[in-house]
């Protein structure tokens, strides 16, 4: 069986596959450093023969956090580990 007849078949308008879904969802910013309309880059301009520098400013969304992100979280702490004790003698369950 060849897959050639099935390639490049257009998806239906109501298709909910991952490819069609990702095309419908708006794309997020490529990175946090991508400026938005509220961020202002640094600039230098000559005013009356004097160079004036205007510092950059970033919005609250693009300002880096004061602490680095937490990479490890405890999801479930079951307590102290139970040691494995091998059973060398066969046994039968009573019941």
C-alpha cells in the first residue's frame, strides 16, 4: 500500500487535528525579548549640537524576574523510602 494518494489531501474545514488547531491558534511571541508597542528601545539623538541619550524601557511583561525560575517542584512526597528485603524462602498466602 502506498501513501502517495493520501499525501497533500486538504483537511476539512471542521478538522480538529493538531496541525489545523495550531494554525487557528494565534502564535505567541517568539521570545520574551521581542519588544511590544509599550517597550521603547534606547536611542541617541543630536539636539542643538549635543548628543542626548534616551535609555531603553521595557514593559512589565518583558521585565525579567528578580529571581531565576524554579526548575524543580515536589509533586508527591511519599515519605522515607522503604528498603527492599528479598525473600529467600517460598511462602503461601493464607486466606
